[in-house]
């Protein structure tokens, strides 16, 4: 998979539905070491549950620039709503 951008809208919609988009955006902007640990946990769990959304999420969390871009996307989408 080359890009996680195809999943961003669904992820943002789900986070907005539960009103977690601001919290998650803040976490992603500030918590890069924790994001990397989260990616590793998802990869570990992937041995039990195979899901392309989880694979994309782990890939996004591993890449700091992608993580910050998704956080900016959440913030931008949150202000547009």
C-alpha cells in the first residue's frame, strides 16, 4: 500500500462521530514516540486480526510526516464542520 490517504476521510468521520477528532489530532501532533509504539502494537495484533484499515493505520503511525499530515487534516476538517 503506497498511501493511507484513501482511509483518512473514513477515519476522520468515525473520530468526529465520537467527538474524538480534537483529542486524537492533539495526540498525533505531540505524541510521536507513542504513535510509533501504537504502530508496533497494531503490527503485533495483526498476527491475530488481518485488516487493511489497521495495516494502513500502523503505516501512518510509523511515518511521522504522515502522522502530522493526518493531524492537520483532522484539524482542517474539524473547523470546516
